[in-house]
């Protein structure tokens, strides 16, 4: 009789290493580990993780490279929507985890797995994101969550693995780092409180640039296609180029305070130089080239999109509807944005675009106009204020 097959979302850390041994030796599953690379791993790291997976006893390990898909199916719309959770956080881990969960579920469905597992604890958002993606995409598979269900401490996991002959060094780092294409999260003792900030040493990228510089980045229909004079066909490479230029300034560091999916407040540090610059530059360009109503409705729908993505609702059909709207708004979002970089900060100096609505052909704000007269404005003001004037008079009459 063949063993039941389980697909495990695998990172190579303590929790997922425990899951391999537990599922294979205690529960009798044929374990297929899968890592979804969305731009956060080097080739050397991927090779090490694969070797460790086989050493732990998996039947098959798969590395699924999804960086380009992650951009095209997710990050692109975070840029189109200028999405920052609570006006602060570019959804670095939120977006990545949801996208990875979907990819793992699709892989499990592809190989006909009986069960699907993840190593999330019962304390955070990731458990919900994985559970939801698994249940939506492969509802017939059993979802197994050993760390959450067994409520194991870190020390208990290490003792279990040691008894199983796994002698790796599991020393806990002072800070938990999760690096990805759309930013890096940083968690530590300071993020567990409400009153402390992360020390300089906690940030993954140390400051090595101190001389300010101005660069030009270029968008084509809302997508980043040029950075500092270099053109890119693939926006992923443009994002990576901008990160390499800006991160050494210490730009993009902050701590996000937000509402978790399970209803508690949480704090997380993050380093996201490229995302914050891109979103600010993109938004500035949009303010020049889009109409007032386009900007208004983009903001409303973008907030919904970011909130649903954060809550693990990436597969919800309305997300595709919002993406269609966001894409349609980008036809004129083409141009250059000049950005000044300095230690710990940046600002947008200005834009150049053939679609700039601040055209001098029609007038200059506060100075002169060519498309209307003073009498036109006098008549417009009279009509525009008419209803409120009537309201005021009726109110005064009724109150007296």
C-alpha cells in the first residue's frame, strides 16, 4: 500500500525542518517539500535549502521560481494602486506569503497530493493566508499544521530534531529577517513593544552612502522601465537596480503597526527603499497625468485591493476586477520622475511627461489663463454655490 502524499511549504528553517521529520516518521507521509522563490533567495541559499530537505528525508524537493510571475500578477498592481497599508507599509511580506501559498497549493494539486502542510504558528497572519489558499485551490486535501496544532516551543522542536539525529545549529538570531523583492521585514524584541525602535545594527543593509545624489526613474504605462539612465525590459530588474542604489542610504526603513487578520495589533520593522521610492514617484506622476475622478476612484479601489490582499483574499474574483480597472488607468502614466536621495530620506523633485496636464497651453495656476474668462468663472461660481445658498436661506427662515 503506497504512502499518502503530503506537500509541505518549506523554507528550511526550524519549523519546517521539524515538519519534515514529524510528517515522514511520526505520521507516515511521503513528504514533498516545495520552496517558492519570489526574489528573496540567492542561488547558493536555494542549493543549501534543497540539500537540507533531502538530508531530512523528503521524497522530492521542488524549487519553484516565481519572481516574474510575482511581479506580473501581484506587485504590478501594488504599484498601479500606490498601495501602502496604513499609509506606511508596502505589503512586503503580506503579498509574498499569499502568492507563495497559492503557488504551493497549485503544486500540490498538480502532483495529486492527499494532504498539504505549512509550518506557521497560531500567532500570526501567515496561518490564515496559507489555510485560505490551500482550502480554495485544493479543498479535497487535508491541511496539516504541526507547529500550530502541537503548540511546540522552539526548545521542544530542537530537542525533537536532535533525538532524530538532526544535528544542525539552530541558534536563534537576535532578529528575524525575511528578504523579498518587494522589501525586507525585520522582527525583534523592539517590535514586540509599542515604545521602541529598531537599532542601527538590526537593519539588513547598513549605511555606506552619505553623499546625496539625484537620479531619474522612468515609467511606461505605469511600469518602472528605467533607472539612472539604464533601461530595462523586465521591471523586476529595474526594481532590483533601484534597490541597489537607494538601500545603502538607509532609505525605506520604518516600523508598521497594523491589525492582524486574527484581530490583534502587530508591529514589524521593514526595509523597502525601492518600493517606497517607486510608489511615491508613481503617485506623483499620476497626479500630473490623471483626472481628479481617476485619482479619487483609484484611491478607493486600491485601498480595498491592499486590504483584501493582506487578509489572504488574493484569489477572490473581485481582485481581478480591480486589477482590470487599475490597468486601464495607466495608459497615460508615462514619463520621467527626478528623485533626490540622501541618508535616511528621499524626495521627488519633479516630473516630465507628454501627458502632463499642467500644460501652459491652457493657463498657469494663480497667474493667467487662455481657456476661460473672468466672467466665465463668475457665472460658474454663482451656479456652483446655488444649492448651498438656498439651503442656508431656508435654514435661517425655518429657524426664525
